[in-house]
C-alpha cells in the first residue's frame, strides 16, 4: 500500500450476489411460488412486500 492506494480493487457486485436469490430453474418466470421463495431470504426480511395493488379502474 503506497500513496496510490491499494493495488487490488474488489468489485462491489460480488457482495450483492448472495443477497438477492433468483430462481432461474422455475418454469414460469412470474409464478407466485418463485416470488415467495425469493422473498423468504435476506431481501424479503430487509424489504418486506408492500400491500397488494388496488384493482384497475375500468
């Protein structure tokens, strides 16, 4: 370590890999099972899902 700083810079993207689990093996991309499984991890604890959306106005 000199006046130029540390020689090796770690990429910050590596820290976000285990925090957002994504089930890529799900047959349906937007299935409720996939979302419930992903929200059960660290991301769902830190950012719980909000209230359901109101019905659209026709």
